[in-house]
């Protein structure tokens, strides 16, 4: 930050050298400069001030054979996405009372890449992860709910409109309502990562 | 008769110690399991934990949050336009400051501005603004100034800028001169609920020459540096308040963003509040819009 400050100061100094009016004094009542600031974007209010929904680039490391890349997410969920895809601390308080299982960066990256619509293979890998703790043959409806969830998760981070977020959330709620208690008591990490991500996205609209 | 001691023997002593250790371990184990096993972990509780409840009408809401109300009124901020951004606006003063100390206030006055951004605000961006200091009396663009600002936004939410107001004049000179400055800004988001008072707090601190000098230094033509700053607070989703010191006097303003779908900012205020520079407080008004055209089209589609 200090180096950037120095660069900016040097830029201003250069401007002083080339500006023919750098030494022109304010004259009279200075009416041009004693009212609202009209020499820049100040009159536009907070249009260019950081906001929770401002697009923010986040690097995603490679995972499960899927190459790493950079994606753009709403600023408010950028810390969550970074935490899901690295070994960083997860926001436990974002879903009060939720006892977090260990979400590896690989699983987090797969969920994020599915949501960012950047990996065609992420869905298959997450299907395996979400289905692994279901009893074989006893949960056909839950398996169908998993497929619906993955279909609605695809791209929700790339295009986080309220309508898309609501569709993905409804699919998650459908899975949760039909899943056996044992599945939820010891959930797959991909399910918790999905819950955290959708909860974070929903909060950007509230 | 031989008196025998009633104190426990060595064997009993060690037995009691072992029992105590076992009891302590049992207590710790129970406590640990209590921490690991949340209470009321039945099926309904688990489903409640994993279910996301959306408020009514969620799916129909706009994808875009309302633009933040103004964080500055008479001072520059550390944030600015970048590549793809454009802005336009104007300022109005009901009376200009007195031409002589203690004299009568001047007439009303206004200016209009338009500009655009270049570069990446997370690396280095440049904002360029064209201001017509003449409007109706002299005709638009008979006194035109060109200003610029170099700025960078950091991932932590800080914005740092350095610029020159009215670096160049295209035609007739105005009475404001130019001013070089540096500004550091930050907006603190204290609550995601933008309807709550104080959900966002903005601060700006800066220094510059030109109009940011004290009025005494301006009149004496002393080449000094003045300090400016601003504090803003969002009160509701559509309104906030701003107090800024421009190096000469204090301005108190209200920032309004009346429309969710259109990033129009309206900032009425009172300047020269402390009479440190002017001899009377004066009413002023700023109004403008800052947009990224692609986002603006999507915003309009989303709202209509």
C-alpha cells in the first residue's frame, strides 16, 4: 500500500509539472469550487464505492483434476468462497447451530466450480459425494432430489439473480426434507459446502 | 492399650487417588461428548438447520441492490470510475460565497460534469471528468475544466486516490484555480441489512493544495497544504447523511438514492456551516448518476 501511495504521489507530482494551471490561485469568491464537488464522480454519490454485490474476482485453486481459475462473485460472498476453496476458516456463525464437518479445499472447490459453471465434471464428482452416505436402493426420491439440486446449482454463482438463487435453495430444501435423519446427522461435506454457499448468496439479496 | 492412628494407610491413599482420577476422566469424557453432540439432534432439528428460509417475494426481487448514498459532498473520495464506468451530474449553489469578507452573498451558481473511467480499479484506474463551470448565464462549456484522478481499490475495502481538479482549462478560465490532492477512503459495512441505520459508515481523509487550503492562505497566495475529510452514515436503504470538511468550512448534507433500478444520487446540503470561510451558511445541491452501461442495461431489464 505504501508503494502504491508513493506511485500515486509521484503521478501527482508529474501532473504538477505538466499542468499549466497548477499555480493559478483561487480568485474572487471561488464560486467554481465552493459548492458541491463537480470535478469528478462525487456527484454520482456512492456509485463507485464498494458494495456487498460488487463483482469481485476470487482465485479458485485446482481440485479433483479440475484446473484452477479465477471467478467473479458478489463481494459479500468472496470471503466464503475463498474459505471453501482453501484451508481458511469457514464462517461458522453464518448458519447458527450448524456443526461443521471438515470440508476439504477439494470438495469446496468442486462445489464452487459447479456453482460458477466452470467445470462440466464437477457435477459428477459432487453427485458421488452427496450420494455416498445414502442407503442403496432406499432413497430413490432423495437421489432424484440430489440431481435436481445439482442442476439448479450449476451457474448460480455465475449469475446470482434472486430467481436463480431461489431455485437452487428450493432444490436444497427439497433434498433436506426427504433425506433420512442419519444422512443429515453425518452429512457429506459437499452438502454442507452447498448449504453455506447458498445461504451466503441468499444473504446478498436480503 | 495402644492407640492406633485413624489416618488412612498408604494403600487406601493410593486407592482413593486412583478412584478420583477415574471419576475426573469420566466427567471430562461426558463433558466432551456433550460438546460434540448438540442437544435436540432429532430429525426435525436437523432439517431446520439445513433448510434455508427465504422471505416472501424473494425470487421477484431485483438482482441489484440500491446504489449507496453519497459518501462525500464537497470533497473528493478515494474511490472512482474505472473501465466501463461513466458518470454525469451537476451542482448548484443557491448563493455563492461573498466576494469580500462580510459582504453580501453572491448569486446562484451551477456547474455540470461528465466523465468516464479507465483501467482496473483493483490495479490502477484513472477517472477523467469534464466540467462546465458556465451554465445558463454564459452558456454551457464557455468555461470548461478537465480533472483527473488516479485511484486504486484494495481488497480490504480501502480506496486511495490522487488527482488534480481542473488540471486543464479548455477555454475561458474560471475563478477556482486547480487543486492537487490525495484522498484515502473506506466504507465499513456493519450490517447486511441496508435498511438499518448505520449499516454502512464511510470515512475519507485527504490533503491538498488549491481550494483545500485555508481561506487565509488562499487570499495570501501562500503555497500550503490543507486537510479535508468526510464522514457518512447510511440511515435507510435510500438515504444517508454526510459531513465533510473541505479545508475551509463544514458541509452537512443528506444523500438520497430514491430509485432502486436507477443509480440516481441526490445530495442536498448546507455549506459554510461554521462560517469559518463564508459569512453565512449556504444551500447547495448535488445530483448525478454513475453507471456501468452493461450493468445499467441489465438493471433496467431486471426492473421493468
